[in-house]
C-alpha cells in the first residue's frame, strides 16, 4: 500500500471513530452525568441506544422481531432506576444472556447509573 493510500485509510478510520457528527447531549457542567454519558457511549453503545449519549446500538423500538442478538434495551423509551442500572452492570443485565458483568466498575459504574437514571425513558 502506498503512502497516500495509507494516509487516506487512517483519515477514514479517524472519521468513523468520531461517528456521524453526533455528540453527547449532556452538558459538561454536569460533570458526573457527562462522564456517565461518555462511558455509556464507550462501553454500552454497541448494544444500547440513548440519544443523550449519541448511542444507537438497539434495534428500532417499533421493530417487533429480528435484529441482532446483541440488541439491548433502547433507553430512549425504557426508564431505569439507579439501583437497577447498578444491578445490571454488576450482574450482566437481568437475563444473563449477552451483557458482560462489570462492564464498568467503581466510580465509573456509579457515573453510568447516575446518567442513565437521569436521562433514560424520555421518549423517541
């Protein structure tokens, strides 16, 4: 591969890593929620959706069947309490099927739980 091709590949990869122009919708002034949103985007967006974190991993809410095995709940429509989020993080969800246990731990788990309890279930 020539140097121009390699540079183009690196640039394309960087653009994909940044996403499609969306950003986390949580104010940086709310440091705990913003940290939780960033962690949710990094660790949870492959399977879960939540607009506030620019995460789109779930199947669309009106799609009754199909989708990927890893489609987790869409948190735009599903409201979660802080305690339930912490339980799911520690135990790998509620069904034990796909979600890894302890995907975030300690203060990071607390930040994700605070963020989800504040921003989940707001529609869409």
